[in-house]
C-alpha cells in the first residue's frame, strides 16, 4: 500500500467497561479514494466510526488526519463538533438523522452553519442586514441548490425532509454532509434499506464525489454489490480486530473473510462471494 | 370536511358494553367523590372536628356521571371514530393560510388603534398593557422553548432580574429609563449565560427542573438580600418613564404643558401602551430576523436533532447559550417595563406561577409561532378577564377551555412551521414533522 494517506488509524482500542469493542486496529485511508470498512454484525465498525467522528473518545491508539496542505490533526484529541468544524470530517448515520421539520434546503443551509456564522459577523452584521452576509447567503443557497441537483431532489427543495421517501432521505443526508465541504466523508451504511436501482444510483453518486470533487470517502456497508463495485480499498473487521485488507478482489478471495462471514451469516457470505464478480 | 365514504364504519357498541362503561365510570366517580362530596368536615366552635354526610349529593353526582358517560359514548358513535381525518384538505389549508396572512397585520392595526378606540376606558387600556407584556414575555420565551427546544421553567428569573435592575439603578443612581432599559436586558442576558453554563449539559426533564430551581433561587435571593433589594418590602418609588426626558406629569415642564393641552393621567397610560407595544414588536422583529440567520437555523436544528448538529460542526453549547441569553434579554426588557409601569416591585410578582403562565402561552400558541403566541397571550390573559363575571367558576371554565383546546389542537393554536428560506415557494410544514426538542 503506497500513496497519500488522508487518515491513519494506529492501534485504535475502544473498551466499554469490560467489553472490548475494538482492539489494536490499524488501517489507513487514501486520499481521493473510497475505503470500505466491512465485517459481520457486531464487528465494531460503527464504534470505529464513532471514534473517528468524535462521538466516542477512544480508550487507546491514535487517529491522524492529514489535510491537503500537509497539516496533521490528532482526531482522538478533538472532541465533539470540532472534528467536523476544524478537521473537516463529515458523517452520516446508520439511522438517518435529518432535521425532519425543516425543508431540504434548510437542512443543507444548516450544514453551512460555520461559514455563514462568520459571514454574518456572528449574527451582528446579519441582524442589521449587511450586504456581505446577503452575498454569502446567496452563495450558500447556490451550493445547496447545486447539491440538490446532484442528488436529484431539486424539485423537492421546499418540502419538509421528514416527508421524503427513505432513499431520498439517504441521498439528502449525504448532500447535507457534503455541504460542510469535508475533506473526509464518513458514511455509515449508506445503502441500507435501498432497492437495487437506488443502490446503483448511490454508487454513481459516491463515485462522482470521489472523481469530480476529490473527496476521500470512508464507508461502512453491508451491501456487497455496492462495496465491491466502488471501493478502492477494503478493511475487514471481525470481533473488534482487523482480519484482512486489500483490494476488493483480494478480500473476496481471502479465506479468513469467507470464514468470518460464513460463521456469521450464510447470506452475507454468499453475497461476499457473488458481489462485484 | 366530510369523512370519506369508504371509511370502515365501526359497529355500534352493544347496550351491555355501553352500560358497563357507564358503570365503571360511575364507580370511579363514587370512589373519587365519596370523600370530597360525601363527607363534609369543618372545624367546630372549640376547634374540634365536626362532620356530616351528604350522601344525597354524592348519589346525584354519581348518577350524573353514569348518565353522562352514556350520552358521551352515544355522541362519540354519532360523530364517528376519532382520528379518522388527520389530513387537512388543501382547500381548508389555503383558507387558513389566507387568514393567517391577513390576521397578523389586522391584529397589529387593531392594536395600534386600541388607545384611540378605548381612550376613556382605563380598564381596557390597563388590560391591553398587561396582555402586551405577556405577548412580549411569550415571544421572548419562544426563542428558548419554541425555537431551540429547551424547556425553561424559570423564565420569571430573567423578568425579575430586569425589573430589579431598573428598579435599583433608577432609585439608587437616578438613571433614566432609557439608559436602564438596555442595561436591564444586558444584565438579564448575562444571568442567562451564567445559568446556562452549568445547566445546558442537562437535557429534557433535568434541564426543566434545574431552570425551575434557578427561578426560585433568584426569588429567594431577592427576598433575603435585604440590604440591596429591600427583601419582602420590595423597591418602591421607581420613577415613571419619561417621554425621552420630558416627564408625563402635571408639572409646568410636563409633556401636556409643553404641547399646550390639558393634562390627563391617561396620557401616561397611552404612553406606556405604546412603549410596551414597541418593545414587543422589537422582540418580534428580532426573533423573525434571527430565525433567518444561521444562528436561528441552528436553534431550530438543535430542536430537531442535536446529534446531527454536532456531526455538522455546530457548537451546541454556544448555540444553546445564545438562545438562553436572547430569551433572557427580552425577559429583562419586559421586566424593566414592568418596574416602570408599576412603580413598585416585590418578590411576590416573580413566583413560579408567572413562569408557568408564560410557558402555557408559548405551548398554547404553538411552539415557534409568533402569531400563535400573540393569540395565546390574548386568550390566556384577556380570556381570563372575560370570565370574571363567572366569579368562582372562572377557573373551572378557564381550565375546561384549556383542556378542550389541547384536545382540539394538541400542537397549539398555530402548529405548523414556516420555512426560513425557500427556492420557489414557501410552504408551511405540518406540525406532525416538527420536533418539540428534548432539552
């Protein structure tokens, strides 16, 4: 494995009381590439995600994020909202967390909160209607419109997000995360609950995010057709440890991976073997 | 609004079931009222307990419940199953939005004309000032509860801080109302932040309880810090507001003398009316404006989903603090107005009752809705006065009206939410989708 790494996870450990959820996990995600984190249910994937995005504080290990300019940030030392604000790591959730009572456009405007706060002079300039803020708001609306177009929801911009169909909510959540203009986009099971057609559209969307915008993506996914099709690199976890990593082809043929999936769930094992071939 | 014909009709309840329901209700009534109505106790002439029974009254109450529950059950079947029609037809919706668009300006024009129309009716003017004070308090609390979704049961604390700030600054240093007004707001906001820091880690019920305690602490401090606040005796002799330096009194340099018109005490009342109206409109303007700024959107996003806010890089602590401080500041303004209007303040004016009343206004109005809060303040304060002729049944009628409104409109008078930004068309968002917040 060579190349420019955006994320380096080094000997990450997470314990909840006596339960070890993640142990001695090391992997890296390359810049402008899609890295997938897979594994049977309960392998500790979401725990790793929560450590990277600041929702948990890791019990041990280091998580380093290197920005384009070369500055490196220790994510395990940043907490809470600062990971999204300073380290520019955006995430989506396994169980979609939109703002259901706000419109699609408003959801995307909230995502640009920090940029707009600066533009509004921390509210004071905005309150008196300074022209600079109006310009910034217009640009924010343009960016939001652009993303609504990309995820094919432009005609529903003024509808409440809570009224959207499941697949649309998933796409809107990705658009909202992208409106924070992240360096690393973390997606927690973006294809869960999507039908085959929606999954294909999702793959296309993620590839376009990687190729056109150069955003690095880290994703957890169970839908192997998506994982095998779009991932550049796959990390396989089971019971809190890494059991394999490599290209989709390498991982698919790895006997340890097949054993882990066979031991966990026959359907998933079959999916691993068939997916992407 | 006719129920669709395809709706499955519930089979009529059989007579034995009907009787059974009525019997159970009557039994509950018997248990409940046996002590309350069945036995009457009183202190005798030498302090001993005397009591006598009123089984006749008890029997008639129980019989009324028995009969009443049969009638209600029959009525219910006649009206049809409840909750059959959740969706409001588009025609009705557009009608409501049409009324909504013109109701607010109409109300504003009416309010502006109140002193003209009721110039000689001091009672109505006083009541209007009271209503407007609660409108302002409601709008202030609406920022905290309605927008940011933080349940604040101690809002009266900031009202008290504002009132005492003006009262003490004016009586001790002789500062004018117009200097003290912003100071009262700033001090209240400061206390809002001070309270916010330790408290905002808490969520939901816990936050509500701590804010409730904070409201009581402020009141107890005011009662006990006698050197500063005068304790239970309060602060008296608080100067009346001046018309930007010109006193509104009977003196030679008073406003009436300067304008060359005959002095009347009503001038001051009318001035106070327009003063609170201006303050309330300022609150409204600021809130509407803030909602469309990133900070206001962040408040609403916080109410919808705090975890998602954090994932988007929003500092939830400062966002909550600004909501608290903004609400507190408006409470402080209202407090300063209260002090100058009364001329006398004491801890008795700042009890939990007031917090509960303002919160009830916000909830009844529909959390987050400016117009709803104004209507609710009118209904709560004005309505309460309306029932004055009913004397001891006033509370009963009022309580029943509240219960009926909460059954009819559980999300408040105006439950839907207007979006803060739109591409093509702003459409109201149904209250079913909007979250109440959880602390």
